[in-house]
């Protein structure tokens, strides 16, 4: 049985909302950046690149003309799950965000008709320098069109879910905001908004309980496709704010 986060929705939502209420629209926070992909996909050593690497494991990411809007967007295509999951994402390295630090990841998402709205991981917040293999962290993913948070990589079996939340639909641009307060214990908190409406909020560990507690890397795209069919998704107007 999967536990839901419903009993703590209001308390956690209010906590996270208050933390971001005073945030200005400017960038420049510790490790903050934005990318609308209108100048193409810039990875690695190219000037101004926010993305350190692209993960393309039986998958591909590229900038392409966006559907139903002007400019370019990030197009991620991932093959069906076989011996392992397929990946099509980009990765940014952040200055470590320690306990009590806050990170907000915002982006536009569109999943075309015929592509699954299930078993897709969209954003990973990880620590690559915390002394444990596998980059422990938490993941925002889709299950039957609803946004959930997986914590299995930080040693928590049950996902944060809200089964009465609005679901995404195919062939429509959605705006998603994911807010996280970093902690390895109950001081952690998270909040997810879909098209301006809170769809998930919870309190509890958001990082692994290791000698070093931090988030220092964000992945966005199809970070894993666990479906037996191919998956496609568009990402645009990505913004990462660190406080």
C-alpha cells in the first residue's frame, strides 16, 4: 500500500509557500539559472552552458521547434524499457545545497498524444558528492498522469502521493513548480504546483542521511522511462532557483 501525503498537505504547503513568498523574479541566487532553449541546447564547454552533460541511454535530447508556441524547446525521446530504463535528459551541477537550503525547479511540460503519462521520471534532485554511489536523491515522476515524489534512493520506501490531485493531459502545455527544503529528517519539506494549483505537499526527509547532506545536481527530461513503449516529452522555460 502506498502512503499518501494528504494529512500534511496544508502544513507543508504553507511552510514552503512562505519560504518562497519573498523570492524576486531575478536570477543570481546561489547556483540559480534559467534556460528557454531558444538559442539551442548548450551542453558542457560552450559559453554560458547551464548543463554539464546529457544522459542519452537509448534516448535522445535536442532543441527543436516547440509545438503550439514560438521558439525552441527541449525534446526528449526515450526508447522502451529493456534490460534497463532508457534516459533522455540534461544534467546541471549545483553548488551543494545543505540542510535548510531551498531549491525550486520550474518548467513547462507537454507530452504528445500517444506517449504515456505513466512511469515517467521527470526531475531528479541528487547528491553526487555525498560519498555514496548511485547519486542518492529524490525524483518527481508521473503515475497515471499525476505527479508524485519517489524517495527510494534516500532509503524511504513509500512515495509521496496525492491520488485526488488533478492529472496532466496529453497535447497540452502544463506549468510545473517543484519546491524542496533540504533535510535528512522531518525538517525537510516539499510542494508541487501544477498550472498554479498545489497538487502535492509533504514534510519529511528530502535527502539521504549521510555524513554529508546535500543536493548538488539536478536532472530534467525523461530521467527514466519504465514503460514497455517509447516515450516523448517537451520541456521549456526551465528555471532553477536556489536559496
